C-alpha cells in the first residue's frame, strides 16, 4: 500500500502521486513478455516471485528500463515501434510513446533526474530522446552504427555508450549536446551487456559473435584486455565494489553434439588468477538483473518461460519460477 504520507507531487499538472518510500512498497521484478506483448510485475520476496499484475504493452516487447526513483517502467516494443509507460506504484499503464522515430525500439535508459528517456531505434540507426513529462520525442541522434541495440550511461551521467549488432564499435553520445563524440573499436556484434565499473574507469561489453568480453580503459577508449567467454555473452552486471562481472551467456558451454548449456558465470575483473564460479541456467536466457542488496541475481529464459533466482555469492540456483510466456528483458525495482 502507498504510504499515508504520500502527497501530491509539486508538478500537479502532471497528475502524478509522489513516489512511495522505498521501504513502504513492494520490491518488483519487471519482466517484458515478448510473445504475449505484456509486461509482468512480480513481487520479489527472497527467492520467491509472485505475479502481481500483467499489463498490455506494444507488440513484441524485448527491452525495458526503470526511472531512477522506481516509479516508472518504460517497455520498448520492437514490432510496435513504441515505448509503453507503466506506473509501478499504481500497477497501470499511463501512456505510450509511438511513431516512426521509434522504429525497432530496443534498449533504453532514463536520465538521473527522470526527465529524459533515451531509446535506441534499431530500425533507424538512431538514439531517440523523449521528454518523460509529456511523452514527446524531442530529438533524434543519428548513430554511426548498424542496428544499434543497447545503451548505458557512464557513471557520471555525462555520456551515453551505445552498442550494436553489426558495427564492431561503441558510439559515445554527449548528453548535454546530444551529439556523437566518436566511436571506439571492440569485438564483433558487441551488444552483450554493456556495463561500467562504479568508478567509471572501465567499460565492459560482450562480443556476441566472438564469444569474448572487451575490457576498455575509458581514459583512452582502448581495449585493455579481451577475455574469452562461453558462447554468446548477452548481459553483464558489475558488482558495486567493482571486483566482479557477472556474465550471462545465451548458449554457454558445449554438452555434446548440438547441445549447449547456457551459463551465468562470475568473472574477476582485476584478478586473473581468481577461480571463476559458474552455474547452468535455463535455455535461451535473455534478461539479467540484480536485487538492490545484491543478494540475488535473476535470469529469464525465453524457451522455458522461467525466471531463476540465484544466490549472487555462491551462484547457486535458489528457485526456478514459472512465469508468463517468453520473458525477455528484466529489471529489479527496489
């Protein structure tokens, strides 16, 4: 329930309620269900996930992002050329951003002040800027990349790094000027992840075609190291202390002829002699998220329509929860 102390927000014209205190609201795992064209809101309690509500969104949603205050989810629909806006406290759809500018809407991210939404339009090779106040497209930044897919802020919030399917480079976008500052080379099909260490000094991205991770020094934008991984590294989350990267691989290790074991593994970023933990996950995994206390990792499986809850420290599967069809991108709302 919303805390009794909730009051009308200062911008009353928007008709929005003030965000409930984090300790007075449910923790949620937000899941894009691609085949159902839905977003599922699952209450997260320890290793348990319980569906609270499923809401309709645009056609074939694959990626999503949350506002920094956790009150909004933005769900990108590739075939729908749209982003649906969900009120996570009211558990309702409150609007959408639609149009040709969002052709092939994919990865997205919200500014620290919550005022701007940045959406990758994979069908237009661009990054679209949206005002969250009125859900209007304010600008479109053309990218020197083929089929861009994912976007992330640097920790300082001054730059956006965009990864793509076709171009073995990462594009850097200046947030204030809304212009491309340049690109730097990594591996082939570098859409896996991407992620930063908390100090912003190191950028990591999975090269899906090469089965490697590029570890980049952000002072020079040169690859400092290239690490081999199991097959098809899709997602990367870096621990808050900057010591470990948790990497989700879509096919993982080979079990036998035409049989693969998708894996989540822990990579020690600075200690090459560290023994890396790993765990087998569900078939065709796509989404990776972490709880606010870093106790749990969550992995969605397209094929099995499950989300696995994994102990972050031991990489032991604590539960495998059946969810709605075809879970793709996921995010944790504390």
